[in-house]
C-alpha cells in the first residue's frame, strides 16, 4: 500500500465526509438504554452523558424538546432514549440528540422503594390509619386527566352504579414532572372540602406503563394524600401497578373503573333492599293485626264458655273446703276427745307448771262445762328441776 | 248518606312527613325507615301507633324509590386553580 492509493482529504473534507457517511449510513432514529450522568442545563439546553459502564457518549435535549419531555433524569438514573445523531463537522464532534427520554423501569422501582422506605419511617404509610369509605357518597371529587378514556370509563360506571352521587371532575396532569401541580390542586381541595361538600376523592390515571406512573411515587404528593381530610381512593394504572400513592390511600383499587365500583353502591342492590323492606313493612302490619285479632278471638271464646252457675259452685266448694279446715283446727274437737283446757282466773291459758302457783284458782274447761279448782300441789316431770308442794 | 270527611289532622301530619322526607338523602331515608321497622317489630306498640308508623315508613320507602329512579347523574368540573364549579368540558387538552 502506498500513499498515492489512499484517499486524501483536507480536515474539512474529512469531517464533511464523515458527516455524510453518518447521515447516509446510520439509522436516522435509534433507541439507547443507558445510565444518565451529570445532567446540566446550559443556555436552556439539557446536556448529559449516556453510559453503559463500558462506553459513554454525550447527549443533548435542545431547549424546544426539553419543554416537551415528561422526564428529566437525575444523576445516575437509568433511561431509555429515542435519539438521532448530531455531528458537527467543524470539530468532528458527535452527540445523541434526544427526541424522547423516559426513565427505565429500574429507575422507577428504585425510586418507589426509596420513597416507600422514607414514608414508612415517617409514619405516613400506616395501614392502621385507613378510613372507612362513605356507604352512600353524596358528592365525590374525581382527579384525573381531562379528557381521557379513564374519565369516560369512570363516568359511565358511576352513572350505572349510583347516579345519586354528584361528581366533581378536577383536571390534573398525570405524567411527567408535575408533582408540584398535583400537590397544589390537592392542597386547595383539602382547604375547601367543606364548602364543596365532598365525601371522598378519587385519584385516577388509566393505562400506560409503570414508568408513566412515576409522579405517584412523589413523596410530597403522597404526604398530602395521607393527610387529606377525606377518604382517598386511588385507581392508578393496571392491576399489577403499585405506587406509593396506593400505599397511603384509604383504599387502593386496581384501575380507575374499579375505584368507582368501590366507592359507589349498586343501585340494583339498593332497589332490591327497598323492595324487601316494603315486603317486610306490609308483613309486619299484617302480623300485628292478625295477632290482635287472634287475642280478641281468645277473649270471645273465654266469654262464651263462661257459666255463672259453674263459677258460683266453684266458689261455694272453695268456701266449704275452708270451713272444713277451720273445724278441723278448732279446739272444741280436742275437748270432745276428752282433753281439757286450763285457764287462770283472769283468763290466761295454763300450758306449763310455770304458768300457775300454789293455792291459785284455776278454771278447767271440759267438753260440757267449766270446773273451778284450787291448786294443792304442783309436780314437775322427772326431767324438770322445779318441784313444789304445800 | 252524608260522606265522611277526612280527618284534617291526619292528612296534614302525613303532608308534614312527606315534606320532611323530601329533604332526606337516600341514606337518611333508609335509616329513618329502619328505625320505624324496628319499632313495628316491638309487640308493645299500641295498635293506634301501628297505623301511624306504617304510614310514615311508607313515606320513607317512597322517598328511597324516588331517589333510586333517578337516571341522570350530576357531573360538574372544578377549576383546579380557583376551585370554581362549572359544566364539564371534555374538549380541554391536558
């Protein structure tokens, strides 16, 4: 090989040739998975380095694109970039022009774990603080993007389930670096919830990827949700998407539609309930009237079967029984059997030798008369100690 | 035979109940209904009160039925900055 067979360029020609080669021979758009480092905004443009541990390349998001980006990485964040090559032939310098940039799933999940740990330590995430949802909410605030298919689905579900509730739709951005905006809306809503007569709020965002939900891992947003004066229901993304906002909410629903199903009672069930109550009401009335009628019939029967003569004879029998008993208990019966009753002169009964003295007059009543006598001796039984004689 | 005139006091009492019930939410009407149903189960309630309670419970039932027959839901939009209510505007962009 000799110098004469090699292409010869000036520096400008060389750089231009490289530029042309890149323009013609390299993919006009491509995707890079990388780690972002040292992001800096200079004169409105975002400059950063993309690396994968083995190599690195400069990247730039021009100011016009920067405004449209939903995500601006911090140093060390994993990113997925859609870009194109920018080549400056004057100095043969190369950079990736960022057309779109999103956080990698690893970045999102790392941020989720970090914020979750932080709020657990602060006591903001506390399942014990979850409040009961209103059984029949009269007025709800629905925070979501407007318009959106998530909102349309929620309104349709609410209409079907419980049209009695009034809904207040509150438009919020649901993707990107919008945490301060969401915090502002939540704060104003919290201040005015009395005047707005709200019973609960729903925070919803439909569909998308887990990366799209990153704003709901924001610590400030979650602190405001946790301290909100009314119950909060979240319906963010899909069944498997769990954000920190879901952890601080009073109830986490899998989707926006599920959030409305959770909060709204079923009109059909309520109609059945009312129908059952109506049946109960008429049954109670009928039962009470039947009961009263039955009691009245019993009294009629008693009255019909009542015979005065029978009642009178029953009473006479009762009287005769008492009379017999009285006779049986009468002292006269004992006198007829040969017993006697003793009294002192002043009528006191003598039942013991202690009731009488020597030479005292005693009246002895027999079955057919009274004998008056004077005591001559008083003799105690052998078991007694008292003994006296004249 | 002369027609029997309705008892004015009973009619106005029920009118008062209806008017009161018309201000109740579904939950309030349902709770009031359940209280009366509980009382009706009580054997010690005189028969004279039975009719009154039944009439009043029917009024609460009618109120619940009316609310449940509502088809159109009220949906309004809140300005996120001023918190003022207005009609729902689905033409706004994010």
